[in-house]
C-alpha cells in the first residue's frame, strides 16, 4: 500500500542510496554518476540544458519564478548566499594562513617575501620589489606633502 507520504520518503531514500553509491540519481538510470556529481554524463547534460532553458525563459535556473530584480528564486538566493559565504570564509582563512606561512618561510630563508627571489641583505625583498616599495613610499610622501 503506497500512501503519498510513504512514496516521498522512499524516493528520498532511493536518492540518498544512489548518491552515496555513486550512481546517477535520475529515475530509471543505471549509469554511474560523474565523481562528485549526482548525475551521469548524459543526465548532467540534460540538467544543464534545462537550466539554460530556464534562464533563457527568464526563470531561475531551477525553474522557479525569480525574485524581482534578481536572476534567481528565493530558495536559490538563500542557498547561494549561505553556500558562497561559507566557502568565501573558508578560502579566506586558508589563503591567509598560506600566505603568512609563505611570508615567514621566505623571510627566514633570506628570500624576497613577494616573489621568492634572493632578497637584498638585511631586507625582506629582492632589489626589484624593494625598489618598487621605495618608489611607492616616495610617491605616498609626495602626495601627502602636496596636500
Ligand atoms: Zn543518468
Ligand atoms: Zn531557484
Ligand atoms: Zn621580489
């Protein structure tokens, strides 16, 4: 006996199982999914076609009506905002740590902290970058003096 609620639950279950097993989640498809994706080659292409069609029709890529003045629906806007903010934060942290580590490494090795070439003795930068910085500082002093 299949009540509607029961069928929804088993669809979700099936989706999860197929996704975890690395199979295309599209109904009746027996292809392996592209690694990291939920669809096989064929269905991913179909999905992209549908997305392009939705966008061409002025709808959100998922087919929902868009929020006025935006190119996405409410659901996608919220999803995208959360997702990209998290990713942005994560990237920023990694990038900050990586560049700090690189800076310290180069400084300790007597290399230019900007490009990794040999630094001018007693400085943290190579001739080129030390010059550039001196120039920038001179310009800044000039513009301050002319104020
Ligand atoms: Zn498929
Ligand atoms: Zn949407
Ligand atoms: Zn340099």
